[in-house]
């Protein structure tokens, strides 16, 4: 049975019941007052199948072993940067890289520079990150996403149809967070929700979800590099 058919069948059954939905540790628990015992049994069985279908493709946090840890270096000449800018960049990168390594396996080395002419910041799949007008942990997390393939991998746009991401793993990860009807939006450079595209999107939980989304995108893009599981 496909995920879509499970969703449709469950929705049909629940139309005859009074239902509330509660989130617990990223999973949605259906609390239902059923009209008869048979309907209750069928719904519980389908709910278990639904959670299994989503959970088998969504990742959970697991720290990276040393051989698969993300690292970064400052480019040559960093000693000549403005001292305060350098301090903030190091603080931002330390925090972002630590979170990525706590949440998964990202075998990547970033090279970080500061350029006064860069309006905000940018990241490239080749590992380069340039900070300019924006410096902070949220910005570092976002740019590391680009370094890891978000909007920069050659296959990125092939997964986007009518402004929506179609890859199996990233969509499953989002729906593990937000429920079976969640829509994953993407364009040629970014994704949302949980893309950390603006400072107001950042929070401890959203930062965590961002990293897990990036890991799921990499699985869709068939970038293994130490990550658990096989690419589709």
C-alpha cells in the first residue's frame, strides 16, 4: 500500500469519527471517539501503517562518528579581518557545525571567508562560504545547507515540480514533523518551511528540524558520504 492510499483510506475512516490530533516528539497521535468497535480497530491498524510508512524514510538525530564529522577552516588572511567580525564568524560557525555534527553525518569540509562586498552571505557546493552583511548562527546553518547541496547540487532542480519538492525522503521528513498534508516548497535555491531563510524562522527546534531536512534532501539527491541508509 502506498503512503497516499494509506492517507486516503485513513481520512475516509476518520470522517465517521470525532478526532483530535496531538503532536508528541515529532509524531502525530490520533485521539478518536469511534462510532463502533470495528471502525476503531481498522483505524488503529491503518494509523500504525501510516506511522511506519513515514518513519521508515524520516531520519532521527544521531551524532556523527569522527570520520564523518563536518569541519571548517578560515581562509588565508583571516588574521587581517576586522576583529569583531572574525569573532562573530567563528562563534556562528562553531555553533552551526556543532549542531550538524550532533544531528547527523555530514562528511564535508567548509572554507570560510569574510568579504565586505558580500551583501548578506553565500554558500557553494564546493565548500566555500562567504560572510558579508549577515553574520550569525542562523546564517551559518543556512549557508552550510547550500554547502551540503541545497540549491547547489546539479540534481536539485530535477526534484522540483510546480514549486514543490517531490523527493521521497525530504517530503517524508517534513510530514513526520508537520503531518501527512504538509507541503514542501522549493525554488532553484531554497526550500521552506525549515529553510532558515530569515532570522525570524530560527529557534532551537526549527534549527534542529532544518538540519534533519538537509540530511533528507541529501538522501534524495543520492549524496551518501557517510549518512545512514541507502539512497532511493
